[in-house]
């Protein structure tokens, strides 16, 4: 029986790498699939991982209909055994319903990959619907780490190095790299404690370098 799988984790936990590996494993067994993504850091119509791996993909915009695409492909004699859906947090709830229908009515496996919450710690609509509908939900075992060494559970957005908790939900950026200049818009994974305190790696470093207060006054 076909199933709707949802693989989730914070940024930097290897979701896109796993999506590419999943596609490779199924294709190596002669199965035919389609890869979808949206708002990938590498640009339109490409699925990329931070390890440098890339694969061409179909771009999902707000008007895309998974059910119509699959039915049209099959009607024209095409073959689809599975779908790989990266950045699924950005899909609409209706598009997740379409994926579930593809699984149930057409017996095509769907493997969706995405983060649960945005930089405000609010569930993405696509991820929320996947939690509600998925046959299997898998939390990635490759743990991203906060700068303090604890398991990272939250995705933080920074603008010019400062953490923000307001703004547009979808803004494309990548994870900050250590010892590189702060990007205009970037992301950082943090543990809950440091996300609540808005204590990013850069801010923690700045605080640690601040002079100690005098022992009087």
C-alpha cells in the first residue's frame, strides 16, 4: 500500500540530503519518480543540499495542483511510482490534501520533507497539515546543534546579524556560517532556551568578549 511519509527536523538536519538519497534509492530499483521543491536556496526548479548535492526539480507555486499534474501525466502514458516533495512546509494545506489524494486514490508513494515551525515558532500550514494526514511522521535523527552544544529545536532568522521575530513568513536565506560576515538575511538553529532569549552565536560571542563589570558601584 502506498503511504504519505513526512520527514521533519530543524534546518541543518539533513532533510534535503535525505530527499536526494531517497530518490536515488528508489530510482536504483527501477522506480520512476518526480521531484518537487519550492523556494530552494539554490533558486527555482532545483533541489539542493548543504553538502553540495543538487538535482533538477519541478517548482511548486501557489497555483500548482499535484492531483492534476499526476493524473495528466498518467493519462498521457507517463509513469510515476513516487513523489519527492522538498520544502513541504511552504506548500498550502490544499496542496497537502492533494498529495494525500494521490496516495489514496492512485497508490503512489509520497515522501515529503520540511521543517515544522517558522522563525516565530509557529507551525507552517503545510507542515501542520502533514502532521494531521501523514501515514508516517519521522523526526530526523541527525541532530542540528545550537551554538551552546545542545540539540537545536528552533529556527531563528537574523537580519544583519540580529535575531528578529517579526516579518514575512517566507524569506529565502541560508544558515549562517561560522567566522563569515553576517548576511543581510540568514538563519540559525538554536535550542529553545536561546531562541527565547534571542541569544544567537554572534550575540553570545559579543557578550563573552564584553568587559567584566567593576566589583563596586
